[in-house]
């Protein structure tokens, strides 16, 4: 198991945490072959972190190496399901050398790295959809293939309103406090 991903899953809303952890475990142990691993790139984001992503390609035009940045999100802080602990983004890690070191990240949705006749990315998509999540690859406004969410019928607007109304609870995970909406 990937500690980075396990730590990120731990910050998800308690209502989805175990379901997502079980799906992550199943995908890695049953669906993907030895040369491929699933990792969560993002789960929870603060409003500040979301605003930093929103700035990319808008007010923050270049990275530290001078490379031009493109837009990565249309959501400002408070406008992303990540801000409510109900979303996660994935990446596949590939072991190209067969040495057990998963060093190459892939967002390729059509390759079958484990040669089982099914695109590895789509195996992940189908399993996450089977547990009730919505896939960002089906979004109309901005296609977001790494993104999954479970909102229980809420939009970011209704979730934000719940936070503003104090319909929340706090949980401490690894010494850090997280505030969740009561669903």
C-alpha cells in the first residue's frame, strides 16, 4: 500500500473514507497487474490550495523553471468538491524496469500496462463508479479525467452554505484538525 495515498484517503469525509479505501485496495490488489499501481494525487484541498491552483495560467503564468502554466481548474477556493473532502484525483504509477520501483506517472486513459486486455485507467474508472462515485471524465463543463467525487446530491454551493451555517463537525487526523459538513 502507498503511504502517501493512505494518508490522503484518511482526510476524506468519514462518510466515504472506508468505501474509497476499500476501492483503492481492491483496484491495486485485484485489477491492476504487478507493473501498475494506483496513487491518489489529491484528495482534500484547503481554499488557499484551491486558489493557488486557480491562479495557474491566470495570475501565475510561469513555474519556478520558467515553463508557461496552463489553466488547471475553473474552481476557486470553496467552489471545488475537494474543499469538502468528497473528491479525489488519481494517477497511475508505472514500473517500467520491472524492479519494483514505481517511478513514472501516467494519466494515459487508453494504455493497458498490465496487458490484461483492458485499459488500466478505465478499470479504475469503472470500479470507482461501481461504488457510487461520479467521474470527472463525464463532466460537461471541464473534462477532468483524474477526478472522482461523491457528493450525495450536493453541489459546491450547497456544501458551502452548509459550512457557512455551521452544519459541520471537526475531526483530528494525524494531529491536524479537519472540518467536515454533516451529511
